[in-house]
């Protein structure tokens, strides 16, 4: 059984996942290129926060990473941030 991908609706701060891990934000991370970049960054040891409004991206592109503790997915549109 696959782990379910956790998605935060909007931007929510949960504090750092660790103090020594490189932290990266990938906008459009649920798209084809963004999800590939996210996978490569996680493989390199980074903590990755994906921001995507899912207008063209799909959560299915990140599903295989759902068990990754260093991945946080935020469903939001950066145009709506103040």
C-alpha cells in the first residue's frame, strides 16, 4: 500500500525539519520538470518545500516521494501571497 502524499492547503510553517539540512523551495514542483528537480534535490539530501497551485501540475508526479520526511508540499498560488 502506498503512503499518502501530505499536502498543506496554503502556506503553513512547521519549523525546520533539521538544523543542518539544506533547505530548498521549488515553485511549480508538481509539474514534470519541478517534480524531477524535487526528486534530484531530495536524493542530494536537501529538505524540499514544493509550492504549486496545481493549475497544470499534478500531485501524481510527486506520489512516489510520499514517504520522504524531507518533503513538504504546499498547495497555494504565489500570486496570492501578500
